[in-house]
């Protein structure tokens, strides 16, 4: 009896020991087999899709070998029939050079040597098979043939469950950051935790490799996208503050800065050619009190400024030139401005020097007409021939007397282009140019400028000299 009991105890202990030595426990980790079509390690990735198989020989991408009788790249063409081998094989007939290479009377794809070649079996581009079907170097939606294909249409918003990259940013469905609030992830890719317990955290986990949050780039400042996912697009992003596309492209013409980045500052910038405030709309700045173009005329006195704001001159109607000079729609004697003009009345001399009328119709009214020199309203004398003054006096152009002639006891000796500070420093017939303080030739508008060679040029009018009969010789 004691022997039987001992035997039973030994047998039962052996069973227990055998149960503890079971190597089929479900706690053991199973490795992924890379070519059996199964998810051996249960991580959701099968064979070559599993990161454990990336370096396995079974997962190396196929390349056409041109002399092994196999379709290595799976495109339906073997060895020298595959277009990938065009540079590696020797052909009697070259199938795409428009020549009869083997001299049999048939060229390229008309030659039976080429009938099985890929280059002679080009199809239309299939827009969703990741192949260059028409051999133009462009695959699927990259090919213009696929412009209208539904899968190639550009959609602004990512649809998170259709397997398409709808917004064209390279990320599909839940891999697109736009879907972060719509998708459920085994691994959350930006929380510093190993959510699925596979030993890989966030972007180190292959679940996240295609996720947009793991492929953030710097902000591109001119592509209408939020590249760095900070919620700010292009120039709204502080990263683009100094990017040329975000700098104001308008030149401010008076701040000493190259605002538009074209290496031209203020008035040197062609953008400022029409600026009147700072650049005068031309070589003369019309508001700075200086003779910028050195022609002796300052600001609005310069013809370049006649059309500048504040300098605009309305020309009077000339009553015998067939033109509408004052732009009121009426020409010459039809214009009410000419009703009392001598040309329209038959008068030949300026009869009234203060009636705002060109009585003799010569184009010069009142004091501007040399007929009125010496009139009580038009100065004392003629500054060109010194008439109207006593023998001991000299007639000079006088700015303080409405730019008319006035008699002075002084007589200057400075000649043309010599220094002066006032008119009486100059010789008779000259005036002191206030811009360069040099004596300049005076002239009567109706007579012009007499040159040393005996010819006459136009006497230039200064419109700010009001109703003066005088101008200057350039």
C-alpha cells in the first residue's frame, strides 16, 4: 500500500513539472515571417510592410534583370522586351529611331522584331496604377492625360476615409494633419507616449511615419499652405517676416530706404518718377525751394512743374490760333474770353492796361503787353532799354513791384553768370537769379532773346511772375 501511494505521488509531480515546461505559452513573442502573407507578430503590418522586414532579402524591390528569362519587376515584359533594358540589350532592329536598322524593309514597330517590345505596346496612361503606362516619364496624376481623372482632381479639404490625398499635400486620410480630430490612432504621434505598447514612441513608431505631424517642414512663404502647422499661412507666419514675398513692395519716395528691394532708393527708383511731393515728377522737385535741374527756375517757376498739384497753370484763350487754349469747348472769338479782344473787336493796340483783356489781340493782356510799360499800373520804366528813368537812374526788373520795371539810382557792373545778391548788382538788362546768385539775361516776352550771332530765340516765360512782360534767356 505504501509503495502504491509513493508511485502515485511521483507520477503526479511529473505531470506538474511537465506542465511548467510547456514552450507553447502565448506569452512568447512571435517574429514576423516576411513572405508568408500573415501578420505573424500581430502589429497590423504584414510581411514587407512590417518594419521588422525592411532589411529582409525577401523585401528587396524587384529590378528587371535583362538576361534571366524572368519578369523581375512585374510589368509584364521579360529581359530585352522590357523598356528598362533598352540600354543593356543589343537589338537588330532599334524600335524607336525611325530607321530600318536590320535592312528588312520594316522600320521600328512595323518590324516583327519589335512586336513584343514594350516600346511598341504603349497604352494610354492609367491614372491609378503607379506606372508610366504611356512611357512619357510621368506617372498617374503627374501626367497631363489624367487632368480630368476623378482621383486627380484638386480638392481643398482632406476627406479622412476615402484613401485619397484630396488636398494634394502628400498625406492621405488619417496621415493628414487635417484629420487629427476625426481619426482614432493606435499610436498618437505627438504626446510623448507609447500608446500601442510596441516599444516605439510618437514619430519613431512606424504607425506615424506617414503622418503629417512627423513630416513638418519650415514655412514656405509663398505657397498658400501652413507648412509648419502653426496655424499661420505664408506672410501671416512670423517665420516669413523678412521674406522678400512679405516685404512691402511699394517704394516710399522720401524716407531714404529701398522699400521695394530693387536697389533703388527714393527718387532714384523709377517707381517715383511720377511722384510730385518728393521727386517733383521730373528732374525738378516742385516743392523744395531749390533749382534741382539748374535751369535758373525754382519749383513752380520751372516748366516741368506746370502740371504739378499746386502749380497748375490755366492758359488763357488765344483768340486767333484756332485752338481751344483754356479747354472750355470754345475757340477764339467764340469764347467769351475773347469778346473784348481787339482781334474780335478790330482794335490794334492795348488800350486799357487794367481791364484783364488783351485789347489788341497780340496774346498779351494788360501789364504783360509791352504797350503798357510805363503805365501807372505797370511799373515805371523799360528794364531792357532803360527808357522811362531819369538820366541819373537805371531801370531794373523789380520783384517787389509785381515783376515790373523800376528806376534805381544804383547801377551794377556784374555781367552774365557773375555773382550777385540783388538786381542792382548786375549790369542793365540783367536780373539776379536767386537760385544760384548769378546775373542772368532778361528779355521781353514779345521780343525774344537776341543772340551774339544775330539770331533771336524765344524768351522763356516764368508763370509765377504774374502779369510781367519779362522773361529770361536760357
